[in-house]
C-alpha cells in the first residue's frame, strides 16, 4: 500500500515546538529525560550507537523479539517455522497491523526492511550473506539462507545495536543506503520532533496494537503508560546532576559516577543500576613494539589488579562485576566458561618478571590511549598505567575527545598499543574483541577462520554455547584483550516514578510511569 510521505513530514513540521511544557494538565504523563548524548540518526539498520538504539526502541518493532529469558518470541510475526534443514524460515504476520502513519503493514514492508537490514547492518552482513527474503502472500514472508546457523534467529530477535526494525517500504526505498529521514514504525510511541542539539520528543501512539499477556523482556503488552517522552541532550555531567536535583529533569540513564554520593544523598531521588557493560583493555597488535609479542600481552594481563581498577572507574564495589570471559557477567545464563577463571585477577609479580624476560623487554614505552569523555574508562586507564609501571612496564597515557579517540581506535591502530575501551553489551561472542572484524584485536589465522566457521554453522544455540570454552581458549592463548570488569549503568530519577524497568542495557520506556 502506498503511503503519503509528504503527510508524514508535514506532521513533524506542524508538531515542532510542542515539548513537555505544553503538557498542561497531563504533566504527570510527560517525562523529561536528560540524555548524555545525541544520536547520529534514528536508523537502527545503520547506526550502532547505543543512543540510537535506546531512543528508537519505543518507535520500531521487529518480526521477533526476546522475552525476559532471552528466548526468541513472535512480535510482528504471529508465528514462524524453521525447516528441518535450517535453511528456510517462514513468518506469518499478525493481521490488521498498522504503521504510525495509518497505513497497513504487509509482506512488502517486511521484505524491503529485511533486505536492507541484511545488507547494511554491520553485525549481520556475514551471517545473512547470500540470503533472500521473499513475499509468499500479503501476510507471509520467507527467508532462505545458504547455511544453517543458530545466529539467524538470534539476530532477528535482537534489540541490541543495529536491530532489524520494520519500516514502510516507501520509506526504505526513499532512503536507500542513507539514514531514513521519515521515522515511522509500529511501536507504542511515535516520533514527533527532533530539535538538533536540544531535544527529541516521542508521543504515545493511540493506534498501537499490543500483544496479549504480561510484559516479558521486549515482548508481551507494550502499551505505553506515559503520554510523552522528551529526551533533552545534556552532555555535561554536572549539568545533568544539577538538573535532576532541581527537578528540571525527571530521570537520566547516564548518572555520572563521580556524582553518585550527591545523588544517593538526595531524598527526592532514587538511584539504581542496570545491565553491565564490559570495560576492556584492548591490544592493537601493531608490529615493531613489545606488545606485538603475545608474552608481553600475557605479562600485562597477569599484572593487573581488577578490583583497584574498577573501584577507580565506578567508585563502588556494587557497581561492577568481574568476569574473565568475553561476554558480560549478566549474560552468563547463556554464555559461561571456566576457561581462564583460575588465573584471572591474581596479580603475580614473579610471573610478570619471567614473561618480560622471555620477551627481551628493554624498557620501551607502550602507548595507552583512552577518552576522557567516559570517566570510567579514563579513571581505569590511570590505574592501569600505574600498576604496569610498578612492575617495570613503561606506559605513555594519551587522551583524546570521544570522536577523535574512536577514529583512532578503529582506524589508526599503528599509533597505539593498548586502549581502555568502554564496550556496549554484545549479542554473542562473535561480535566481541578478538572475533569481530570491525574491531581491533581481530588477527586472521587458519585457527581463527576455522573456529568462527564452525561457530557460525552451529545449528542451534545449544550447539554454539558448547563451543564457548574453545572460543575463550583462543582468547587466552592469543590475548587480543584483557578483561578489566563490567561496569553497571546507573540511573537517577525522581522518586515520583514508580519504577525504572530495564532490559538489555536500556530503559523500557513504555513501562515507565509516575505514581499517584
């Protein structure tokens, strides 16, 4: 069905300027959120930004999604079937679904959305290479894949970065490979306006068609409890803190670690934590420096006291976890291993000395790069530098603002040896350092190629998780990173909010509500 895109754009223009102050007697139904960052765009197919993911989740939905136990469940699909050989998936769509512009959702929209996502989203391009999406009938879509893999269902139900949002075909066709400009989905909130560098507003969509049943993870009844969500972009941490205390903001999901005592002590605020994010010491592997030697990387790994590092990073013991493997502590119900645990976080000066002697280290300086824009990463890097210098490893600490640092981290790996990198939660191990081609620490070898090929060909999640010991053994042997810890995200909110539910590292905005 054709949509009137001009009407969509005009609606956004007409609504521009309507913010939280216009809520009138519905003020208790409007929430003002202090967001530490502004997203680059609201296109989850293209943007890996956690801000894009968090702000767009109330707008867009997916064929499948994950319940609280992280099991795939139907969302826009009514049901799905996987062929016995794992090469074909058939999705039956729910009847009567509409987009927020009032048009019907049908198979054409799903095919257009999924073809674009499969082609453009970095985490899935390899796993969906040579796959085809086809329309069977107006409410049925088929996916044909060249090889069976557990990753297909995992990616299709993901709400992490680059999730498979369903959008109208006309909007997909208009955008091509560029970020979509017309923000239209099927979720409980619709996009209203975006004032660049100021705020972004979402409004409850009265036409939302919810699934039956209790909310569980990202499925179940997602009918919004708030009328309006206003995200105000506040990069300065002290401004976010002052705004919370004065009542200018109702909540921030980015409470600064160095202001936590002040926030905890305020009786008008509640402070809580949510899913942890891995903080890693990543090695570039650049040649011609001591860190190109695996024994030097093992010496660094052996020298570190993670509790000292993480206390410096987040300030409180209850705000971090320690985990020796590539996935976060919070994901151990799915991904867990004993490999590497017995020697993790047991600093051993004698072993460090022996490893340094093995490498022939002569006091050359190693470059440790970090951004000051993430205080947890910077504070951790300062302690890493101090600990390494105490065991005789000379370290030069270099800092950059985030954009410059991230460019250096991804594309200028010949300028640094190691980096304290604040990584967001990843869906599966193949997206983490050491296994992801898009990150430093990916060092191609026959061993790695064979390991990843077998992992990606695992037919079920059970088969894949059975390989996690082997994957972690590869990390232990080659040492592309050293895990520092998992820092918890911290939110601070007015006590007038009933609860702040979270799932997979983000607020569940449709379930947030004010009390009486």
